C-alpha cells in the first residue's frame, strides 16, 4: 500500500480533480504551510499526544473556476473529536439567524408545521428561530457533543453526516422538507454530487434549498486568508455553482449578500422552473469574471499580499514586545488558528488567548499551544494590547470589553491591514 493510499484511508486525500466539474486542470496559488485542524483544541494532559499537520494549499480550477484546497482531511478527524464550535456565541450571530428564519417563512409563505431541515445544524440556533415561528424542525450534525447540546435545548437533531441513508430515515419519519438550510456547510463538503443527490431525495418538489457561505470575492478583496482552513474545502463563487447545479436540474433563483463572517452570500436554489428567477446569479457570475478573480496573475497577487500581511503583523508584535508590552489574543475562532499558525505567532508573542465558549476554555490552541482563558484575565494580567482573532465581530467584542478599554487596553485588528485601535 503506497503512502497516498494510507493517507486517504486514515487521514485524508490529495485532490486530483475539481469537485464541481471533475477537471484535472488545477492551478495552485497560495500555500499556508502545514497546520493542525483549526478546531483541535487540547487539554493540558493531551498536549503531547499526536496531532496531525496537514497541507493548507489552495487551488483554482481553470475550467469552472472553483477555488478549493489541495488536500481533504478525513471528516471524522475534523468533526467528531470534541468539536468545539458553537454557532450561538455572539449576539450578532443570533440576530442574523432570527432574521434568516423570518425572511424565509415570509418569502416562501410557509404553512405552520412545514418541515425545515438544517444540515450541519450545530447547537440549533437557526432551527430554534424557525421553531418559534411554528415550523417543524430537524437538525443534522456529525459532532456528538454539539448534538447533545441541541437536543437538550429541545431541537430535534440527528448525529450523522448528511447522506442518503440519513435522508431516507428523516423522510420516513417526517416526510419531505419544504426548506433545507445549510449555513457555512456547503463549503465543507467534499463529494458534492452525493450531497446534491441526498438533497434531491429530501426536498419537496416545490421546496427550496437555502445556504450561506463566505463569498470568494470578499475573501480576495479584503485579504481574508484566515478564513482558509481544513474544514473549508471550497471557497465559493457564483460562476462555478451555476454550472454545477444545472447538472442536477436545479437552478440558483436568488442571491443576497450578507455582512456576517466578513462577507457571505445567501444562495437560494430550487428545481428548475419552480419559481421566478431573479437573474442575480448571472449578474454575480459576470461581475466575478470582469473582476478577473479566476486569472492566475490576480490570484498570485493575492498570495503576495497574504505574505506581506504576515510580515507586517509579525513585525508589529515584535516591536511591541521589544517595548516591554504585554499582548494576548481575544477570541479563538477557527480562522484565528490559521492566522496564528501561518504567521508563526505563539507563546513568544502572546501570553494567552481569551474565549467565551465553554467548550474551549482551559484548553490550548492547536499548534501555538496558547492557553484559553477568560476575558477578565486581560485586566488581571495587565495586558496592553489585545489581538482580535475574530476581527469580523470586532465592534461587538470591543464594546463588550469595557473594563479592559477603561484600563487603557488597546486592540490590534489583523485583517486586511494590521492596525492598532485605541480605547476611544
């Protein structure tokens, strides 16, 4: 058995062809090195246990335009070992999910007790919003700890990956779904053909599939390279998706841009000719082409800007440390782990990292081994500068850290250009 086969069986696989169009014409443009899974937080006693470091290299398909990782880590490695992400952790996020549910119920005139299924439903925040509006809800998530939290909160959730076997069980018990949602999930799926076939079996003939994902254009224009990590297998744009959904007799009928997660798109998909098509998808695809985001020179320039950001951020931290300043990081999202590991920021520059999630507190960050502590420890330890890893929620985080700001604490926002923000 050769090494590639071993890697595929136990750890993951090297990508040989595009997951949307099967082309083998893939151009590598960004290499963030080898990093551990971004959610592989460890307790102190487990720090010295084996942890895999996997390639974090990005490719573009020269045929359809899909941007994707060069390596797929086994999903059981990523999602089923004490997966620590909770979707309800910020008030900004909770407000977003409530708005999402309300707009869907209104726009598609859903009847009471219509079935809404959320793929990758996490602790059930979006489904809770649908349930409050009178919908019947069903969650699907592969992380047992997260599923237990959802079920304890009254959101019926299955612990499994999304596949045709799971769908068959749901349809047998509940019938087919009026709405299927997936927020920050489609980009995590390796075999999209299997995903769409399962969706086809689950969705009612007049049903809609609505998903959100970070938008490639925002990632490129705003230098959001930290949103690249092993869970995010694809970096979605509209041009390749138009072609992909058409293969399965689906169409994108609407698109809305969302501010959450540094810039996302909400995409509405139905079977062909079931709803009036807004035509937005073609407009988005044409804009992407005109921006040149699929061209090698554009993507190579992006990679150069990423490297420059790394150097500037490291220089800033070293200058502050040279002046005897104490620095910690605030929040420990997956994107922050990419930034820390790619930029080689760890105990030499930072004292610790703080986090609100109880699933991460008192553990250590993957790779950099920074202890996860409380926000109150910023003041207790007289931290001078707080590096905001969840920069996409910077306004909310800085507002919440009133005591730290009052004590003269300053913030460092790393993306797109590292800058210091004072208490004022």
